[in-house]
C-alpha cells in the first residue's frame, strides 16, 4: 500500500462504512474491561469511552484536554458506531467529555486492558507472504523487547516515574505485549511475565546487553524460541570469553553492509563463529559487529564495536541474518518509543494520577500499530490527515486487517 497521504490514496477511495465492523470489534473488545465507575450516573458505557479514546488518539490527541476536544468534534457516523448516548433534550449524539475520558483511563485495570489490546493487534499483524509452504513454515519472526520510562509521570518525583516493558514485532513494528514494571525493580526481572503472554513458536527474541542473563536465555530456549543478545561490561567474564574467541577470527568481515544517507556513509561489518567453549545457555554462535561512520569526503566520524551471542546455529542464521536481527532490534526505540515521545509528546505531559501514564501509552501503541498495519510509515502525517477528516479512520481501520 502506498505511504502517500494525499486525498487520492487507495485508503480514501474505499467506502467509509467499511471500517464500521472494525469499530464494532474494538467496542466489543473494550466491553471486556471492568468498568471502575459506580453504575449510578454512568452516561457512557466502558466500551464507548475506551473506543472513543482510540479514535481521538488516531486523530492526534496527545493529552486528555485534546482528547476531549477531539471527541466533541467526532461526526455522527463515528458516534453511532461507538454507541454514544443521545442528549434527552435535543436528541443529538453526545461524545464522552474530556474529564470522563481522563477519569476512566486513570482508573481502569490497564494491565488487563493492555493484554486484550495487544492480543487483538497481534492477531491482525500480518507476516510477509511466502508462496513456498516449506519456507513459510520455517520462517522465523523477530520480537524485540525493551523498557521505557514515562517521564513526568511520578508527580514530580523522578524515582516514581512509570516504567513500561514492551515487546515489538520486528517486521511490522507493532507492540504485541506491554506490562508495567513494578516499582523497586527493573525490566530484566520482567522478561518471563512479558513473554508469557506471547506464542514464541519460531520467534527470535532480541534484547540489549541488560538482558544477556543466563536465566533469560534459559527461559527463551525452554519456550522453544531463539535469542540474539548483545554483550557489554555488565557480563565481564562472558564478554571476555566471546571477545577472545572472536580475536582469532581475522580477515574481512563475513558480511558487510554499506548505507548512505543524510550526507554520511555507514559501514557495518560482522564476524561470526561457533560458541564452542562458551558457557551460556543455548549458545550456538558468537559475533562481533563493527560500525564505522564516514562523512561525505570519507573521513571517519566514529567507530563502534559490539559483541553478541545467539542460540541460532550456522544452519539457521548466516552472518547477514544475525546482523539484520541486531539492527532490527532498535526499531523498538525509533519506531515505537521515539514516536510516542516526539509525535505524542509522551514525556512532556503530567499524566501521573492512577494508571493514566500506562493507559495513554496503551492507546498510543494501538494507534501506531493500526497505522503501520494499514501500510503507512509517516505517523505524524497520517494523524494530521485523519484530524482533517475523522471519517478517514474507517478506511484506515479496514486497511489494517490481515
């Protein structure tokens, strides 16, 4: 699907009504979330309120004030789809107010809601088609895991900021699992609670050096998955053993990739060898990646060397494939966390009451995922396109189906 957002895109050409079934799916999904409010005085059901949150975030709302403003401008077509109530005096459809949206998101069980949403997104996530049935059956898919601190979410106390831990599909760059990290601990203790939510068959789990732990590697292998993990000084003995083994591997890299963009040239070389003699659960190969960055006239600007370890043997992953797993891992930073920070200004709002920080991250992940699954790569431009005509949400939802 083209990534252009002009009025002539195929998404706009579809009848608007095609996305109503998708809103109905979202409404049914959110009715499974326990409503934290007392029944007396409730004007909008939980399904309506949370589905409206999806629509307003797709229209670019970055906080609860903007969410209320966007909700007030939703057309009747969308308000009917989310089963909004009618004003008894005028008969007009009425959207939930910004204060209602805020109170509900602050008080819901965001962990349960996140589980429902991520499973729904994972079911929609499409794998690249493969006409060869044997290759399709053997194809591995990457899952990147990484944590993020939501700044300004601790009521002025940086130590109390909400920390979230998520898993993202490499290919589609959509979040398929997310949990809140309990206070007083860190993401390395939460690998099992996060990945327990996922089917890891044919999965390759990627993580940064913090996750290169024996317990993590053993758990991933026990689940029938593989891992590609980088190494740093937090595991000095393991790093020393891997570096020593690769020191004997001389000559040109086993794979070289050259990228040219923004007036710079980046060389990425990888050396790889067996992990024989390396004491680490499931280890099959170890690798070294060197990144050299040059300016337009060929002067080196920087050099970086990264070591790593993987449970994939040489038959399952070549040097080129391992390099790709490592590079694609950082999509969780620049395709998810960066978008939430820059496009939705996540670190610049005071969402510190109740579950607000986790709740808003949940809806942002969902909006980003739906946009990517619909074939768009320019997130901010797509949000602006929808804000100009909110009925454009419907064909976008339809395009996000597998």
